[in-house]
């Protein structure tokens, strides 16, 4: 089911997206198998807002970002950006659109060319997309350094001369060089120290306000997500299990998996009341996911119904507008395990 906020106001709409990867066969007659990394998901992002995707490693969140960028070709589905289906346009047309969608990668040490100065990187980005006239590029590069909090003489330096946090600021500057509307932040702060994470998050929020940017923020860290998001998507084993506004998700988690994630957030408040939900076992294989609800093999509330019937991602009784969960017993579980998080 599509996220109910989808409308003409959405800058990006993902509809029934699937991303399957073939598994190499060991025997000639062996049945063809696929890793179902992303399996029929839908969501939308309103212009000027931040939608975060969270979940454990391997849940499909980064694969979703790569599919939107078509770094990996989607198996099926639609990726509607500004009323254009990116999944069904030519590479030539996609190249023109790429200037409007940029990405900030996880590793600031690996994402910058070690042999190019910052000036060359920024100039190359503007040149490829023709986003800035040649005579204006010098001024634009200086402006970008100022926007991300680095001195103009940084342009003449190489990446190894900067710290991790400074490199990520350069990565942000490179993304901004082509004047995008949407930026996909793929674990953009996870490789940084906690104090530096806060600085980068604050910078992203500041730039969003000043430049009217839209973010798809991919992270496994709910503490970070809590500070930057307007809306949150929770994924498990290639499926969306819950979508809600940030406030609703953190105060009224309706899916057991979301409750598990929230109960695992570290706290220094010894008097804080929270329900600890334990799960057993490991995440099943995405090659052969469980029938019914994919979380039922680890869910402490699972019944026979959960094992046989896949729950619909739908609005729940305890939700407060646009709060969707894929759980047969979300309302009962929430009432029983109401959490203070």
C-alpha cells in the first residue's frame, strides 16, 4: 500500500519499488534465486522536508537510495521525481536530472579523489552538469566553502589534509555545487565521532532551511534520526513495517520491530521508564524470506496468523494521521506495551 501522504505536493514518490539481485547458481539445473533486497515499497517526500529510513544492516535502506539514483537498476516500480519517472527514462535524460538529485556518501575518506584538489572536484561537478556559468564558478566555489564552514583557501588543498568532519563538509559542498533540490544522505554521519556528528547534522539542518533542500536521510542510528527527521520509514528485511511523523513514531511506536529499535536507544536517565522488548534469533535470509509477516520469526507477539498472512501497511487506530504500520495486532500491542521514549 502506498504511503497516504502521496500527493501533488511530493517532490519524490517511490511506488512499489523492487530491487532483486540474482544469486550465482552453483549447479546448472539449480533453480534461479534472488536476494530480495527491496521488496515492493512505497513512500513519498514532501519538498523541503526530511524523510529518514532506518533499520538494521541489510534491511534494504541503502539499496533503496541507490535504486532512486539508479546506481543499481531497479527490478520494477516507479520513482517519480518532479512528475518524471526516473526508473523509465534513458541514461541521457537521467544525466540531465542527476543535477537535481545528489548524494552524500557514508565514508568521507573514500568518497573524495585523493589526487584532486577541492577546487578541481567542485569545478568538475559544475562543469559536468553545467549548473553554473564559467565566469561565475570561482565565486560559487568560494561561496560553497563559506556555506559549509571552511575557509576559501581550502580549495587549493588535497583531501588528506582534512579531518573526517571537514571531509564530510567538502562532500556536502560537492553535492551543493550543482544546485540540487533533493540530497540523499546515505549514512552520512555514521563514520564520524559523536561530537562531529552533531556539527554535521546542525549544518545539514541549517542548509536545508537556507536553501530549501529536501533530504532522504538513511541511517541505522535512531538518535541521529530523531534530530533531523520530519517523517520516518522503518524497514525490515526489504519491507516497510512502519511510517509515521517523527513525533508519533517516537512517542507511539505501533510495530513490534520499531519498539525493539527504540528500546535499544542508549539513555543516561536511570529513572526513565521504558519497556524492553527482547527478540530471538538472527535476521532471516533475504533470498528466502519467511512467509506472512517477515518479522514473525523473531517477534515475541507472533501468532499463527502472522506466520501465514502478510499484514498490510495501513493506518492504525492508535495512529494520529498518516501513521501506518504493517502488523495484524499493532493496536493491541501498543496498548499493552505503551512506551515512554
